[in-house]
C-alpha cells in the first residue's frame, strides 16, 4: 500500500493505492477516504492494517483499520489544547502511536498504545528542552521506535531547532541534538528513524546518527556521516527525508522537484540516483517515503496542483511505476 493526501480546506482526502491493483507491480487507486475535519490529511502514518490521519487544523487524529476489504474508522483522538495543532506531529508503529501538538504552549507530545481494539494514552512525562519557551514547537515532528521516542522542536533557540531523544515509557531524555547556532535552519523539522539510526534533514544537508544501546536500557546517540547535496540538487535539499536499512531518500524542492537516493556502504553514504517528481514545476517541499521495494514522492506545482510519483526497485535502480 501507499498513501497520498490532499488536505484541502474542509474536504480533505486520503487516497490509498495498491501496488498490485489488477496485476503485479501496477499501482492503482483502491480507496478514497474523505473527512470533513478541517485540514484532514495534513499528516499521515501507515502501519498496516492501521492508518492514522492527522487534521492539525482541527486538533484531531482519525485512526482507520483495514478490515473486510475496506478502511473503517476506528477512533478519533483529539487534543487537549484548542489551537495546539494536535496531529501535526504523527507517527504510528503498532501498537504505539505518537502525536505532537507543537502550538500547545511550548509544545506537547502524547503517546498511545493499542489495547482491546482502541488506542489509549500512556503516561509520559511532559517533554521539554533547556530554556524552552512558547514557540519552540516541541512535537512538530515525532517518531516512535519503542522504547525510543524522537521529538523535533524546530522553533527552539530562536529557530535554530533541536531534537530530543526520550525514553517513551519514562519520559527520561537520552540525548539532545541541536541545530547550527544562529542558522535559523529549524533543525528537527524533518527526520526519519529506524530501530538503530536517525537521519535529519536541514534544507542544506542531512545529518545521520546511530543509536548505540548501553547497559540498563540507556542509549548513546552517535554522530555519523553528514550527507551533502549532489551537484544536480536544487533548493531545499533534505527538506524531507526517508530512511530504511541501507537506503536513504532526500526530498529536493527544486524545479523540477526530485527525490535523491543514497545507499550506505559500511559507514559511508553515496549518491546513487536522482528521481524527478511528476507535477513538480515549483518550489514546494517534496514529501518522500520509502519501503524495501518502493520510493514515493509528492509535490505541488506553483498553481497548487499536486502529484505523486512511485518508483519500484529493479535490481539496484528505482524505475517509475506509477504517477
């Protein structure tokens, strides 16, 4: 499955496409989910058979479950602070769901666990950073790889940004990563996490880290190579990033928009391919995601018309398979 969203006004839509619609490796539309919540589809996270869709303009997250050949609404979660943009940060790793509300004071993150057919709140201590103030936007981005919870605060330190790595069960901070001082780069505004790695996009570079588990459940976050844009890259390299095993994809909001593919060889990352995104004659940020066999990237052109392109892996290269 792949998911494409169109969070337009009061009639947001989520399109679910199937890789094998009618025939193998034939991407086709299988389901369209429509909801009247304002901003529905602003964020989305899929971990089959569950799909979480954020509507941060409405401070809500709607969870769907795939059963009997259709996506059925399971539950709607709502934020506790009106206007907090609950759902802007969103990540599902069944049975856990992390939801950020970055405009709720300094920002807030809720963690849920699926039990008895519903997501219920886990008690997690409030997350903060040294010197946190309103505008830090803690929870604008979140990722949960239990037991770790990774939280972005792109407004911290006057917009330089930061990421905190937290124990999801206790709320104890394990590490803090900071953006370049005085850069205003919004570090932590985009990242992706696997069980042992973290990749952070900044718009000019991608920083990589490794989670090194210590005794008693503690983790060290060890800096790795910094990935710089290839010569073909345009503006906004790394405004979005996706990471899986030894493959990393960086969004590039140039004209045309691209998804740059990098492969890891032992410890170093090298550029292997640049993929052009359909309907991307503009400079809007490119959204990217990655599975073991597929890259998906979406962008909107200057008129606001959006599109998404999918590539399937063929040997060592990704080849266009749908748009």
